[in-house]
C-alpha cells in the first residue's frame, strides 16, 4: 500500500475544524479494503457500540454539500454516486475498524493507514516549529521596522509643518 495514496484520502477540511479531527470517509476506506461501501457500513452497524462520536460520525447535509463542491464525493443525481450521507472515521475509529474487519487485506491496509496518520502528525509538529520560528523572526523585525516607520513619519510630519507655516522672506524692491 502506497503511503502517498493513503495520505491523499486523509482529510482535514475547514468544515471539520470545530471537530478538530482528521478523517477518512467510508467510501475511501471501502476502496482501500477492496469491499463495497455498503458492506463496510454494515460491519460498522453490527458493531455500532464500538464507534462513539469521536471515533466515527455521519456528515451533516452542509458538510456533505461542502465536500461535493470540493469534488471529494461524486454527484448524487441519477444513477451512481452517493445516496446516503457518508461516515467519517477518525484515527481512533480506524483502529477500532481494524478489530471488526478480519481479512488479511484489512490488516495490511490498517497498518498502512496508521503509518500515514503518524507521518502526518509528525509533519504537523515539525510545521508548527517552523511557524513558531517565523513568528519570532516577524516579531523581532516588526520592532526594528517600527522604528524606521516612526522616523519616516516624523520626517514627513516635519515636512508638512514647514509647508503649512508661512516662511518669512526678505522683501525685494523698494522699502518704505
């Protein structure tokens, strides 16, 4: 199982930010496990108590429409496509899913998925370090640029004051 192929199926869309979870959808998992989505969902339904809301949730209509607009899910009109709202599995839900799917293919796929989640978590942690360093550099240079901007503003204000105040000139011509 190719790690990049699995990573492309791990979603962290903006619409789930309030849930704070990276997820994989039932249709993607069914493809990876080489089973029908219906069969995967039936196995989950038979073991529904193993999947609390923080392990698996069904998308809302708004989340589903958002995914449709991002071309993650195929069209629903006519034949083909998704007719029911898909389920989203978190990392813990995927670990639980490995316990109810007993085929050798399911075991291999779950190992690859867990490796993909670990890789993404490590990438996110290293990315946060870079973000923190950039923020520190930005703060340092903002202070230095503030001094430059203050000096420029001071000079501009001084220039404006000179323009508004009349300058006394030496009179030319006849003096009385």
